[in-house]
């Protein structure tokens, strides 16, 4: 689903014939945008730039100088849940991208309200009537929404706690405010736009942001709750079960790693008896992608056979991936190296999944950030550093793994749900004394040991032992090691040493330090030449998906700054040989205020 909303615009650009917020896409070739750069004209240019996110229905609502537009991907109540949604007298209108898992519980609290549909998002307008803008914290789910109150022509905008759904906000020279699920819905009409911060609320009355999500772990104080494996297990099982809410065919992304395998195991265990099982059958469908002979394909097939799922295995070649890079960058809207590496196979797989008639998948993103699962956590010096690093990475997830999972699937009208990022589960996991998360090989504790131990059940095993204790593989590695090697070789053919010498002058902000990064940046700038666009992508040093701060944990990493898990020298079983960086001491301007977290799917599709 997606929403594009515009308020307080001086002219009506939408009418009965053309419900498009992007008329400037039709400019003749050679026009320049506000930054003075000639805009790229290509096959992606379209007056309906977000239709891919919601192919099931198009909705448009206008009140005065305010406009709400919506493309629907119907998951719950596909017959009557078209948007915008309204309260009883239609004085409050809402466009929503997301899923409200506790909507039935919330409906019971709204006894004096009448609902028009069975959509889970139908509760939002009524909650606003009852509780005002403070109702947002009552929502259990993933969401981005715009709510228009026609009684005083005010509006509020909100985004879910972690930023699982994507959202951007922009401002026009004419005083208009724009909201869109993707950057491409704003980049031609706004003088400035930026990422809408997760866990925040924006109101037209205050003209500012307010954080509505402020859990105790946000302060980064060190928790001390003793580790209880059964409490952790129950919390994650509940997170998975609530995400089985669907009226359409669904499946799980399965890479054969710990995280996606646990998601699949729990889903298979509790699917029977659910409404989804009654509609679509109790045998779970699983999906995996990889190069021929890749680690993920082998492990995923073994897990699928163990769980008895209907398994779908998709193969791609390095050339298939390279051919899709431009489409991936256009849809994912980033130039971050690891995000692009991991988004490409997920993008290719999502297209195949949608062709099978599946509209929703459950994925495993977030586990590595919560439990310190990336291989560089082996070098965490103490529990305090480990805990702060996990906090930083969760806060930055919307820039990386959430961005990838949301947009790589939405590009084909597919929805991804991520139980590891359930609000209640995060609270349980982040309250645990981080000493339990420390990796101690002499005690047999590898990365994510407390999660593995929680599901190590001898009587009713969730997974085979060797899968439960399989070493972490980042998605971009697990689909096949030659994938990243192939990308680097391809970039080297298109980016010369001479180009790299001038990189800091061509790209003074977040200067690319490798030919692969330079190659992605050139493509990104063609699609999104505005300064606002390049500022939405964080930068900074990283090894194996670390933040820049964690690079200091091992002096050997400073000369091996690659986001692949194989860059964790002395940790990964197939680690790279140490190598010197292509460029050193580049005078680039890097966003250091945003936590570096990079994406790699450790979940969902990969582990």
C-alpha cells in the first residue's frame, strides 16, 4: 500500500480525469529541477510513480486545498477496505499503509462507533475521535498514515515505531506539505524533502514533529533483567502468531539461517486452526533465492523438508542481478552498498513470489540488531559497548533492512511482515542483561546464543541442531559468495581509477571509496539528483554491517571496510584476506549523526 498526500496547495492539480500528484513527471527533456541539475528521463518516469505498491485499488479524496491519494494492496478485507477510510460522518479521512494487528481488540473499546469495513486500519479514524492524537501508541502493528480532520482542516501524520513502513515528508515553495511512501512521490514537487522519522507524529497545528515512541531502551541505559529463555520464546511466538492475520495467500521467506528458519518453524507450528489456514490451507509455503549451489539454497531446502513446507526455490545468475541493479536502485531509493547487494536478490524473488498469487510474506529482519548477531559482535569489548551498538542499529533500521524489506517487496505489490520488530518483543529482548548476549566461544556461546537457546527444545524441536546453531550469513553473502564478487568486477569495468581520484569533487557528500559504491552512486544521482535525496542516505565507515563506532573494536578492520560478513576477519569461516582500501583519506562530508547500520538481511530471506 502507499499514500501520497498534499495539503495547502495553491492550485488543484488533481481532477476526475487524472488523480496524480506528479504532473511534473511530464516535463520535456532537459528541464532542470530546483537544484539546477538536468533531471534524468528514463523508462521509470511515470505520472503514477507509486502504483506498483498498491495495484488493487486507487483512491482519491479532496477537501478544500487538501488531497489524499492511495494505492491499495488488499491484505485484510479485500472486498470492502478500500481507502481513504472515514469515520461515521466522513469528517475524518485517513490513508494508511500498514497493518494493525490488534484492531479487533481496539474495536471492542470503541463500542459507540460504527465501522464501514472489516479493514484493520478502519479503527484509526475512530480512535482519533475518541482519544485525539494520543491514540497512536495504542496501535500494535506497522503503519504510516495521514489523517485529515475536515472540521478544522487540520491533519496529523505518523509512522510506526521502528520504521518498517517507509515514509517521507516534503515542503513546496507554495507552502504545501507533501507526504509519500516513497521519495519518488515528492522529488519533483518539493523544494526540500526528507525521511519521516520512525516513532514520530507530525501535526499541522504545531508544524513540527513529536516522538510518540519512547521505550526505556531508547536511553541506552544498561538493563539488568536476567535472561529467561521461556519468556523470550513466548514473546517471539506471539509476535509471529499475530502476523498470521490475512485474507490472502501468504508464505515465509526462508534462507535456512537461524532467523528465517525460526519464523518458518513457528508459523508452521501454529498455522493450523487460524483463519488463514481455513481459507488457504494449513500447509505453509516457503520461498528462497540464491545462485546455483549457494549456502542458503541448500540450508533452506533442508529446513523446508524438516518443517514440511511447500518450498519454492528460485535461482538467479550474477548477470540477472547486474541487469536488475538500475531497477533496484530506483525502487529502493538508496546508494548504500550493502542495501543494494541484498535488495537485488530479494527484488528478483519478490517478483517470482507475486507471480504465484502470494501477496504477503513473513520475514526475519531485525534479529541481528536486537541480539548482536552480526559477526563483528564477536569483538565487542564489553556488555555496555554491545548494548549501545544494538540500540544504535535498531534506531537506524529504517535506513537499511526495513528500507530493503519494504521496498524490494512493494516494488511488485507484495507485503513483508517482520515479527522480530514487534514492539512487545523488542521490549522483552532489550530488557535482558546484555551480558547474556556477549559472544564467548570458550563457553560455547556464539552470536545470538540466547535466541538459539530459547528455541533449543529437546522434546519438541523447532529446528535441527546444526541449523539452530548455523553461523550467521548476511543475505548478500548467503545467496552465493560469487554474487558480491561479481558486482565488484562489474563495477570495476565501468569505474576507472581516474574517476575514483576525482570522487571527492564529484560527490563531496558521502564520497564513495570503492568502485562499487561509485557505480551505485552514479545510477542513484540519475534518478534522484536533488540534494534532499542524497541526504536521506547515511554514510560512514562500516565492517560487516557495523556502525562507524564499532569499527574501533578491532584495528585490523580499518583497512578492510566492507559491509560483507566476510570482512569480519578472524570470525567468518570464509573471511576475505585483508586488503588495502581503494582510497584513503578522502575529504568527504559524511553523515556521522545517523547510526551506521547497513542492511544485510539477516532475516527473512536470509537469515
